């Protein structure tokens, strides 16, 4: 059985979870904690990024690469349009979010979370035992400088740039999705999955794997409320309601999908 090594509440990881669920691929999930994950992942891939998909003794990392592999191995339902021009546009949108929008937004999100270690731990250790979450929250202030450096959080300007990226992305999905509800053609594709997964970090659709763990800290709640009424946030909620299916994340085997 395939095994997914992941972070909870990460857009890149949510992309792969969503694809696995949509294609009803039997698999196991193992949630890792940012920081302690590095030794595990580096041993498998030579890098430190998640998600990682283990298959047939091999390891794939990077959400785009994993989904490309899944499209070949489990082609239905397809996440890429059959029309060549639409296919290239869907892949372009995925690259834009993966390489530009998401990293910039992540600085703003992590900055808000690092201001309240208990909320950082609540997000990334969601589902873990209480003692483990508490211990992780104690470590977060010590690791915060490394997290900031590793994610390019260099000061207020880098955080503000994340807000500019979020506004650009919300405007884009609202305007592009106005005609058909989707970003490419009139059907759900990798473009919609990628954009919705990224923006779900701020929208936090209810009854989904990206719903915010409770209680929500004051700083992170203010960040969510900043974008809650943007019409692009309604697009995210609609895409999740139509296509996400799964209401929560899990560790262990995907028994319901086997």
C-alpha cells in the first residue's frame, strides 16, 4: 500500500491528500511535525520537503511530481484537461501557485502562528496526543528563528508581501471562476485543486481537512477574518463543498477508500 508522509494543514500536502481521496487510492498516512521531520524525510529523498509518497520501495516528493505520477497510475478521475491549451494553462496555474503565491503567503501565515506557539502547535500537531502538542509548543519559541530564516521571513515587508500574494490570488480565482466556476474550461482540474488548497490556509473551509483546529488564537483569527468576506473566499468554499468530499484528515490506513 502507498504511504503518504505529510504535514497537517499544509497546502502542498493538502493537494496530494485531495488527489488521493478524489481518485479513491488506498494508502496510509503518517503525519510528521515540522522540524523533527527533517531526519526522516532527508533519509528518504535527500531533501527535507513534504509531502513524500512511498511506493514500491521508492519515494516521490513534491506535490506536483506526486500528482503527475498519480495521474499516470490512477487516471480516473482526471485532473488534467484533455484539450492541450487548457492542459497547459492548468499546469501554468499550478506552477504559479506552487512556486510564487504559496511561498509568499506562507511567510504571512507562519509569522502569525509563530507569535502564539500554542496555535502553531495546534495547527501542525493537530490529531496528536495532548502531551505531544504541549511539548511541541514548548519547542516552537526556540525553533522560531530557524523557521523564519528557512521561510524567508525577514521582516515586516516579507509579511506584507504575503498579504499582496493573498489578495492577488483571491482576486484571480474570483475573476477567473466567474464564468464557469472553474479556473480552466468548465470542469474541476489541477488548477482548481491547487488554488483552493493554497487559499484554504486562510479560508479554513468548515467540515474539511483544512478546517482550523479549535480554539483559534487571536492573531490567527484576525488573519482569517481579513479575507473571510472576499468573494474569492466564497469560490474556495464552493470548490471544497463540491469536490473535496473528505471532512477530516487521518493517520493510518484509508480504510474507507480501500
